[in-house]
C-alpha cells in the first residue's frame, strides 16, 4: 500500500480564489476630502477588471462616466470624469487585500475630467499610468481591502496624502 501526500503552500500564502477572475463594475462611489474640497464621484458601470493573482487589468472602453458633486472653497461643484482604454498593474492578492504596485502601471488608459460648475474646466485627457506613478489622483483601486462571494466583489480603498483623503468603494459582478 502506497500513501501519497500533497505538499503545498499554507492557505494564508495562497491568494483568495474568490477574487481571481473577470469582473464587471456595477457601481463605484469615491469621496475626496481635503481642507477646501469635499467631492463625491459616482458611476463607472461597465468597466471590467481581470485579476489573475499577479496582474490587475482594468478595461474601461465600456465604462460609463462618473458624476461629480460637492463643494470646493465653499462653492458648489459639479462635473464628470470618464476612463477609456486599458490599464495594467502588477498586483498581489492576499486573503483580504489587493496590493497593486503603482510603479508598474502601464497601458494607454486615459482619464478625462470635466468640471461644469462653478467654472467650465475641460483639460485634455491624462494617462492613468502616469498619474499612478506620480502618486496623483487616479480613482483606480490599487491598494484595497476586499470581500467577495456569490458572484460579487467589493473593493474598499482609503488613501491618505498631504492633499487630502480618498475613500472609495467599487462593487463588481463576476462575468
């Protein structure tokens, strides 16, 4: 009689299987707060996220835009932002955390911001990979805790910088 034993990595070292796969964004809500501004961005449905345990690939071509509301310097603000194309990041997945490396950001993804109130601010689209590498606002979840199960993935990100705080929640459904 032969007894065989499988030797593997401890469960804590292996990525959580529920997060691996392809996901479609149902909705994201981002709050950006600083001493002078309190902004809320909501939307983005249709964006796809593929996680394979080593890379996060964000595909934005089917993404709807986010609406912006809030205040800046005590005045009401409104506008929108929209992502397009694809972004890739080296990403590790633990049992509760998704950890992307901003320095590894690549791809042609763009972020277009349009503010319609209090003034008409309409700059050219910016490359998301460049924003991430410079540590600027990108609105992309790359350092997040997560929960998943039964076909749903929730990412929760809180980033604190000298300019303010970003709190975001992204809700995805398995494709």
